[in-house]
């Protein structure tokens, strides 16, 4: 079965700093999803990547899928308090099921 | 609000009791998924429906768990004889049937605490 490993597991950054979260898969990724979750709430869709080398951006968040399609990174530029939360990567498993990494907890200090 | 809704948002129950959760997907979505998320972990797939048919169940779904989607609209997840290990966030997601990856929309979740 496919497994996703996220790093780091938690991250504390100063407001205004850039940061990167990584997601590494044990198998080839055919669809890689990034979600954000506030504590105790549901998941908010950020982006989906399918093609090797693909890069997508939304506001100050950029996600990339590497050429070999086994790793993705999420980069936040000039972090803000609103970026705080848990970031989850999910891999498409067929029938649109997803398997998720364990999450990265992001804290933004003012 | 036209998103995925779940009810209740929180449920506290005693060990051995039965509980039922409800999920209302986005109206035109024919696929509905249930996931379970424990503290500090990502969600784990439990089961999914295409219209009213339950097409797959995870090994995580023991005999105490049952899910239905009787008319292909809302779905219920019932846990019988709850155990403390059932304490988790239960998430519902829905999407339109597609030939490959597509956006899944998640509900706010039902947090279950078994005392």
C-alpha cells in the first residue's frame, strides 16, 4: 500500500518568513492533493497536482510535484497568522479515494 | 450553504452505546466517502458510495460499523457497542464521479468521544 511521509511534523516560524513542507511517497503519485485543516475542523482543499514537474500557486502558497512524481513540496511566502493550521498531503488511490500523510502543524509567531 | 454538512459536530457517549452520524453531500455529487482521523494523524479511508451502492470498505471498518446511503443522497455511519478506541474525528467527503483525480470536498467532521 502507498504511504506518505510529511516533513517536518511541526513547524514554528516568524510572521513574514518563508517556509516549505515536504511530502514523500513510497510509490508513484498519480494525483497529489494538499489540504489545510484548522484544529478540530474539516479539510480545506488547496491544490491538486497530477503531472511531473507541475507547479500551482494560490495567493502566497505554491505547490510542486517533482519530475519523478514521488515527492511534492508546499511553499508559503511571507507567512501570515492566517496560514497557521495543519497541512495534509493526500495521494489519489483510484476511485478517488485518498491516502494521507500524518500532517504538518504550522504555527506562525507574530 | 451548499457545502458538505455533517451532524452532529460533537458526540460524547459512554462505552457500549450505539451512535449514528449523518453526512449531507453536495447535491450533485454521486460519490460519498467516510474517513476517520485520530489525533495527530491524517484521515484514513473507511468506505465509499457511488450513488446508493457501497463499493468498498476498509479493513478498519469492523463489524460494529455500518454505513448506508439509502437514496443516493445523505449517508449515515453507525457504530454499535462503541469502544474507547473509536474516539476520533469522522469526516465525510463528496465528489463527482470522474475517470481520475478530482477535487474532494470535505465536511466539518463529527468528533466522537467515547468515555
